[in-house]
């Protein structure tokens, strides 16, 4: 990718050192970050209901905004005794990430990685006798909406808004590389409400 050269107009919008210092005084080092218009939790957005069997699954759609993923395996007769579902994609910074559902730990799984995109979903290591048409899995999107940069501590989230309403009670804040996100699902995502957050990286505090 060719190196980008700033245009005259762009240079005019870049604060010089004295202007940047003034901005920091007024903002306290905080920044308003657009986080999209999250849809409600959708348990089969990424992979629709398909038989549990070793191999690659068809990725039906991408996350609407960067967020964590979920998976549910239906195995009413407990015929599957082991198996892994490995999901690979990229996080909001474009880094390659994977998250793994180990079905021996339970039939439902909530991932912790924040996926901006999903490139593959692969089942491996299946043990037992999956029944075609009966033992099925689906992959969806969860409640944690990814922030545009990694959070070091929860205190870096100053305020969160949905549909221009400040959310007083945040359900959860996740921190760390490829894990950072905000859960305000109790405020009800519906795909039309704009979500944004006022964030202040610790280095700016």
C-alpha cells in the first residue's frame, strides 16, 4: 500500500503542537468514538443452523459492527462427546484473531474476542456420533460492542450514549488486546440507534 501524503487541506486541519496542547486542556485527552448502530443479539447471523461435523462451515454474514460472537450446539441425545469450533477473523485494528468453542465445556458458548470480520469457522476433533439434521450448531453475535482501540482499564470509558441518551448503567466493560468492548444491551440494540462512547486512553489522563 502506497504511503499517504497529506494534502494542503489535510495539513490545515492537523493541530500544531500549541493547538494540540490547548485541545488536550479542553478535552482532558478524551475522544468521542462512533461505535455503529448495533443490531439486537442474533444467534445465527454468522453461521445459520448446520450439522455439527468436522470441516469448514459457511459464513453467511459478517458482524454488523465489531463485537463478540456466540455459538449454540443442539445435541438433545448427548451423542457428541468432544469437538472444537474455531472461529478466525480480524479485530477492529485488523489483527488476525481466533476464538474457540470447546463443546465439552457446554453446549452454549459466549466468545470474548471482538470480531470486526469473520474469515472462517471450522469444526475439528469431533468424538461421538452426531446425528445429521438433529445435532446442529449456529454462530451469532453477542452483546459486547468493540471499541476502536484497546482499553487498558475500565476507567478509560467515561460515558456511553445510545440514540443520544447517556447510558447511566453500563452492563460490562471488557479490556485488553482484541477483547476491548462495551456491553449496554439492557439499553436495547435495534440496528437503528447510534452508539458512541467518550473514551480517554490512560496515557492521556
